[in-house]
């Protein structure tokens, strides 16, 4: 690595050194409490997958370049040079971590491995060593935000084709539009993912609840966050923030996508609208008596996988359970405290990398499979696209014999007319 590249990368490193990050970098006592907390280590048993070990890879660079002792006497501070080999280690650490933060809830100091891995991801971007596909997908999302007029017509035609399926699930009142788009003055802006599965059930439930809603032109997923690029994350987020402000909505409702919800909730700043996950909105409709569900629609025991970015990392824990108790009398928890639920193993961009990560994702998530199977459930519900894909892959790979379902679809299918 030449000197200029190293200097540029160290500038990127420095840009991440706020007070919290310095605390995470300077505090680890190597107590080992996090050793069994990571699903990757618990499933695969290799030292390199211990949370503190991953962090140490970043910490050694910090000691070398940003701490006095490491600069003068590297061997004592366990400092390490930033070399091409160090970049390879950073890649291995960052792209085997799903950012689930289970280790953080165990760590007595609350050290956030996901944040430390965000330094690793930023250095990889600076060295053009990140997974290229994630950057390409992020760039595509940003371009779409810049040239809305180009794809508007095609989008509206596609939405028209879904209307009959929405009405089939819920008989929309005469005169209303099954899927309103670009409706200024709507109360709620729904931000879906690309694909009918993210739009049809959601639209049916909004209509059943009599919601004054409108569908976003943009898809919720934020590939900038997956690849760890703060400026691209912000640009992708801003498309939705600007649309919400243009339409003057009171609430932005994010579909079943954990990262999209957490990014919108925690990074959109002070806005004139509130941010909700679709699970929170559905629980609210039930509490207010705006929708009713038929418990006879589901057959067999149900369990629920808490998406890390929605539950542990954003606090939406009671709402899915409230919904599930309206859907079934045979619900079984996976764990006594959902904050300690195992990650599905697909976050952090790993599912988006598809086949390239499939073998690792299957091996690193064996503890999740054991947890699901111990419930004896026939239906495995979740509320995140990434988790749904990963759990479906696990179901096929380990022949778990469960039916993996989106919570929103279960609600739409159980609506009482
Ligand atoms: S954030 Fe999750 S995947 Fe990453 S080290 Fe911690 S427990 Fe493991
Ligand atoms: S639990 Fe926290 S302090 Fe202990 S080794 Fe892990 S990261 Fe370090």
C-alpha cells in the first residue's frame, strides 16, 4: 500500500473517532463475556469470530496511529501497521459480522462491535476493497432519487397491476383507490420494498383500517447502510425524507425491513412526521379496533424471530407479540428475553451478497436453527425481508420443516371483513 493511500485511509479512520468510538476502542478489558454471545462463534467455534477479536483488529490500528504509546513502541501497545494484509483481516472481520449487537448487550461496558466494524467497512470503501455489488446497488438507489420522472410511469403501471390482488384481500370501499400513490395530504406514507409481497398485504391492511395513506415511489432498503458508507446512506434516506415533506404526511411507515427502519428512525433527524415500523402500525390498528383478525386462519404452533434491527436495536418487541396473540392461541417464544434472541445470520449485507455468502450464512447460524426447532413450531414468523430470506435458506438447508412467513401477510390473510 502506498503512503498516499494509507494517509487517506487514516483520515477516514479519524473521521469516525467521536467520543463513543474512542470509548469502545479504549475500554475492552478482555473479560471474555462476549465470547459466547456471537452466533458465528457459537455456531462455528473459531477464535476469529469472537466479538472482542473482531474489535481488536480495528483497535490495533487505532493503537498504532492514534495513541501515543503505539506510535512510539508498537510491540507493547499491540499496534499494527495498516497494510494490504490488515485490510484483508478487516474484510474478514466486518463481513462475517451481521451487526446484530447481541455481543453489546452482554458486554459489561456496552462495547458496540457493529460501530467498530463500521470503521472497518469505511476503510474498505476507501481502499475500493468493499463488496462492489453493494456499492453498485447503493448508487442505483441514489440515481433513482435524482431522476424520479424517468421511472415514474413504469412504476405507476406496475402498481396498477397489483390492485386486483389488494381488493381480493380486502374489499375496498367504492370510490377509493386500492393503492394510492403520490397523494399529497395523506396521513401516512408507506415505504415498501420492490416486489408485490411488500405492497399487496400492506395495502389491504391500510384499506381495512380506513387509513388515509399513500405509497412511496422509493424502495425502503438502504444499501448505503449495508456497505457502511455514511454519505450514501444519507442520500438514500433523504429521498424518502424529501418525499414525506413534499406530501406533508404525518407519519412515515417503513415496511418489513429492519435496516431501513432503524436508519429512518435513528438517522432522519428532527422532522415534522413520526417514523413507525409497519409492525407498530398494525399493533395500533388492533388496539384501536380498526382491524379484526380471525384466529382460525393459522394451523399449527407459531414462533417469532425478532429481527435484530427492529427488536434489540430499536425496541419493537411488545408489538409483534400483541399481534401474534390476535392471530393464534399457540404461540411459543424462542427465548425468555427477546433482547437476547439469536441473530438469523443474514444481516450486515450478507443476504444481499447472495450465493457468495450462502455457505458461511448456513454454517454460522446453526444456533438459530436449534433455537427455532426447540419451539416445535410449524410457522416461523418474522418482520424483516433479510431475516425472511435467511430463515428460508436455513429452512431449506437444514430441512427444518417450518413455514417461514411475513407477519404482515399473516395479518392480511386473517382480516375479518
Ligand atoms: S454484532 Fe452480532 S455478529 Fe457482530 S460480533 Fe457482535 S454478536 Fe457477532
Ligand atoms: S465483553 Fe466487552 S469488555 Fe469483555 S471482552 Fe467482550 S468486548 Fe471486551
